[in-house]
C-alpha cells in the first residue's frame, strides 16, 4: 500500500515564532484535510546551529498549540548512514566530485552573465587526478576537507507548485556534503533522502525554500525517488519585509503565552489565514480552503 504523508520539519536553532507556527499549521491543515499522515522531522543536520534542547522546546511548542503528529520523530542528526548510502549511490553513477574552493574563490570566480548569484561556476568539475591530489593535500595541511558536489547533468529543472505553478531554476553543481573543518551533510541532500524515506508526498513549507526546490527534485530523480507535491506558502515578515525573527519583538509562542492564552494565538493564526473569529484547530480544519490562502507575505505588527 502506498503511504501518503505530509510533514513539518523545523530546524532547532531557536524557539518557534509566529511565522514558523503559521507555516507548520498550514502544513498540518493540508495533511489532515487530504487524509495524509503528518510527520515531524527535526532538521538538525547543521550541527553548528542546532541543539537538542531547542528541538525539545520546539516539540513542546507544537504540542502546546495542539498540532498532532503521527509516528516517530525523525532526527536528521541520526541519519548519517542513510545520507552516506545516497552519496555512495550517486558516486557509483559518477555524479559526485570533490570541490576545494573557498567561499571567496566561488564568489570571485568569473561566470557567464546569466548565472544565478552564488551558484557554483564548476571550477573543480574537470580537474585532473594530479590537480585533485595537489589541492586535497593543500587543504589537508590546513586541517580542512573538500566539499562534495553533485555533477549536474542538466542546466535547469522544473517543478510544479500548488501556488506557484511551473517553476524553473538553473541547476548548478550544488553541495552534497560540506567541506572545511565541519563536514556536515548538506540540507539539500538530507531533505531529499528523508522525504523519500518517510514517504512524504506533500511538502508544505515557507516560500523562501522555493528557489532550492528544483535542485531537490532533480536530486530526487537521480536517487530514483518521485518528487512530492510542493506547496510553498508566503512567509511572515517584519516591517522591513524581512523574514520574521526573534529580534522583531515578542514573536515566539513562549513570549506570546506570557500575555495571552493559547486560544488567542490560534485566533491570530486563523485570522492570518483569512478566518477571523476561529479559535480552535478543529474548527479551522473544517473551514480552511487552500485556494483562499492569502498569497502576499504577512506583515507582523
Ligand atoms: N528546516 C527548514 C526550516 O526550518 C524547513 C525545510 C523543509 O521544510 O523542507 O526552514
């Protein structure tokens, strides 16, 4: 039997705020309305920024709000073996190469005019074995390891998004495992492997991730995984139009709960989705209509 599941996948680098909760709530509404399971995944692949304490606080926050999850919580920090298997598979098909470039070298490399800013210009893609040995040794002397990049065989890739329709970006040779002193798995690899492993067929998340999505869908295709349905939703932003963050005032659930009960916060969330006066998740589940979701970023006041 095919499983159908959606998910919420926060990165545990701070308490959940109104914007995170709104996205999580929309993901929950999409999953529950379509009869999917709803899974929670802790995206702690970035070991420099994630803490287990933060993960536990976020889980408590979601439960406080009343969101319900199915199955076990998946922690990316426990999934290295799966990422390594995916990397081995890609390597066996010639899809992986080492990259010795520093961030600065990438920024300063000449590229054709149409390239997306920050995309990788392919500097290390065609090095000879001798050149690789030399550059690897030079890095090792500084105590650093090379990054691993995907040898992309396409120029662009197109995904379909519920709100954005067909969406195409350039596909560069993006990072699969970081280099330097801290060889963390790259988010783009982890998210694809885990969505496949968890049978996620609906990804609802903030639209700041839309630009990375064609890369992820391309990687999924190389790993023999089918791409999920994508639903990228507008973010909550501050007065300057930037993604809401802790510095924007009392924005976390815990801070808000110091001054108001949880049903007020649910009411605010529901109003932000276009349903003023709704103060329970049960009612919101009945009235929520995906096609009516406001398409503009929500400005926090
Ligand atoms: N971990 C990401 C975040 O917190 C979400 C990634 C995803 O939903 O694919 O922004």
